[in-house]
C-alpha cells in the first residue's frame, strides 16, 4: 500500500493538515488500512524532503497545512498511469504458514486449512453485508459521495480476494489428499504420505524370480 501516493492524491484536492489527511484517507478506504498520525507526519516529512509537498501556512485553527507541488503532481500522475508491479508480491502470512506446515511434526495441516477456511468465509460474509449496505445507500439516493463509491470499490476487491483465498484453500486440501493417496499406493514419497498425518506405505519386497 502506498501511503505517500494516497496522501498526494488527497492533497491534489487542496491544502490539508495531518490529522485531516488521516481522516480522509480512512474515510476513502473504509478504514481498511488504518493510519496513525505519526505515519502521516513521517510520510509528509519525506514528501517535503523530496520536494513533492510544501508547507502552506496555517488554517484558522492554527493547523500546519501542506500543499502538493508540481513535482508531487508529476509523481502522482506517474503513479496513476503505471501498473502496480506484481513481480515481487508481498509476503502472504497464510501462504507462508501452509508452506511451513507441510511435514511439520505434530501439525495437522488439514485442521489448519479448515480453520482458515472458516475464518475466510466469515470475513467474506461480513464484506458482502457491508457491500449491500453501501449499495443500498448509494442507489437509494441517500449517499453519492465519492468516499462512499471508493469504499464500495475497496469492499468489492476484498470480496474477490476472500473468494479467491477460499478457492485456493479448497485446492490445497484436494492437492494434499491426492498426494497422500498416491504415496499410500507406493507412487509418492514419504514426505507426501505424511502430509495428512498418514504413514508411508511400506515397500513390499519383490517375489523371488524362479531360476
């Protein structure tokens, strides 16, 4: 998540102070990625150092305001026009957990998968409920603010993400069952046989060839 570019996008609408930027960022994303004021001011300091924002006086309440510079607008324009790089995907704790659970002593990997699936499905249901509420508010004419539309898009991304995670968990379980079954039939390795806590099939001695 690019906090710096998010703040630049908000500053494009006019001067803002730190806690105002935090509130608007969380409103736009439905507080899915909460920020603290320290993060905001640290990021603003770096943007100011890089010449992308500048201090623009104070408001009537004495809050220090920040404004976007031409360099900041150029950076923001480039960010919007450049696809998000997927060549170095972020670390995924669930993928790492399952990778480490493979063959781990005393770990029932199917139990790990089932527990995560239950949590994932529940999260998907929560997101779907929130989406229905957001759509009802927007389509009913009670809300048409850009923050509400932005939140709707974020919710739909979360729904697609949890749906994909649930499908992946189903796939992992089927894959492990097949590998274990193959090992039980003598076609796989001892490691594959132990994936689901099952012992490897014993190797049967070949019958002696008559002479």
